[in-house]
């Protein structure tokens, strides 16, 4: 008997560009022609039933008119489609059309699309390249940056997935003009979260320019898209795989994700996160890390963005408390929360530790107060 040592030490460069602009589909095709994904000639364009007619058809047309092979793979829009079954259906459809390892996935849509398509790309043929073409403010703020891909389960959101970085991200602000108002509001939740955890200056900007942002003013929207990317990048580049610092991006998500699931996705992701942020600032105030005035300022800004700040009456509070235990930050059966310090910073409880245990009784007290 003996031991054979398999050494697999390697350095991987997962760097990629995020391009922000208007009507970027022509630029996407130009980048492909210039070698963005090497010599790949076949593209699986994954999108949802709403984005298909708005943008994905045009991207498909641009790609095929430039001599490439492509197919559209469309699933029903909404968080309820971000499940293993949808992934399986799309994978089978790709296989039936002859897709193999020499293909590239292009995700065209919001966070549900980028999460699902990125996961598919990470496992199809043991991994093929993918590109994100983000068409919502929420995707621009969160889902299209950072490489976290996943599907939901009946138990909770995003429990099955992998880290998979795209070849490039396109944030097409022109697409925001076709979003329903509530989708724009929803996207603002992750933007406000970024300001709360990393930049008081950005928080002030949002407060002063909320009307322009919600009206999709060009200058204001370019600014928030770039600030979102910078804030998330500064976290992700230090902790790509969520071993410590990256947990700060879960600010407001412990309660938020639980509410999203318990509501059976009646609440949009951003709406659920907004409620989660309110729970978090109330907890921060209780623990002495925020003043009442700072707590009130965060709640006022969420209201200014037309986001909910109270738990809907139809949500069973006790069911919600129990659902908190499905959060990925739970350790040894104990709830853990990321807590902000004032506005624009996060509490580091000890070196490299950015979440703290909170008793169920305290969590229940906060939830019952909402």
C-alpha cells in the first residue's frame, strides 16, 4: 500500500470587466468578434418570458446576423422559476440542440436570469464561459457582480449553487426605462444596502437624488451603477468565496430572505431586503451601534424609494422566526446577523468576523415590533 500525492496548486485569474452604458447589444457583439470568449461560435442566450421580447430577441438577431450560431432558451419570469427544475429543463434543451463544451452562455435579464444562467454555465459540460447582460437595477446592483450563482429550494433561497465568474458584465441602463415602477423601487433596496454598509457619502447622495434616480435620469443612474460596482468589488476582491468579509453583503438579508420565502415570493427580492434592513437597523440600535436618528434616517430613505418598511400582516411572525434558521450565516444552530455601525460602516466583532450571534428571543422581539 502507498500514498500518491495529487498536487493541484494553481493560480486562476477570474478578472473581468463591467461595462456601464446605454444600448450595449452592439458592443456585446463587437467584443465577441474581438475575442471576448476566444473562438467560440455557438451561444445559448438564456432569458425570461418578459425580457425575451424586450431585449433578448434583439441580441439574438445581432449575434446571428454576425455569423454566429445561437438559440434562445426562455423560462417563465419570476423568482418562482429559479429552481432546479428550470435548470434541468434548460440544460436538456441545450443538449437536444447539440450544445457541448464549445459554447458560451449569455444571460439577458435581471437577477433571477443571471443567477440561473450562471449556475447552468458553471455545470454544463463541467463548465462553459458566460456573459451577463443585466437589464434591471437590481441585477446591476447585486446579482450580475460577484459570481454568486444559485437556485432556490422550498426551504429557502439560494441554498444550492456555486461561485462562477463571468467573462464580462454589461449594465445597460437604457433597459431600466422599461421596468415597472416596483422593479425600479426593488432595485433600490440593494443600492441603499451598499450605502449603509460602505459609504455615508453615497447614502447622502441617494437621499438628495432619489427623485432623479427613480425617474431614470441618465447622470444619476450611471453614478449609482458605478458606485454599486465599486462597493461590491471592494468586498468581493478581498473575499471572493464568502469566508469572512463578504458576509457584509448579507446586511438585511437574514430577515429579508426569510420574508421572501415565507411570502411565497409575493414580495420582490428588494422589497423583502428593505424590510430586512429595517429589522437590522432596529437591532443595531438595540445593540448600541446606531443612534435613533440614524435608524430613522435609513427607514426614511427606504420609504423615499417607495419600499416597504413593515412586515405584511399576512406573514406569520412565528413561522418567520423559525425560517431565520435557514440562513447561510447560521453556525452551530445559532442565528448570526451582520450589523451596521452608524451609516456607512459594518461592525467587525473580531478580526475577520462580521456577523454576531443573536438569540432567538431578541430576533423575535425585533420581528414582533414590526
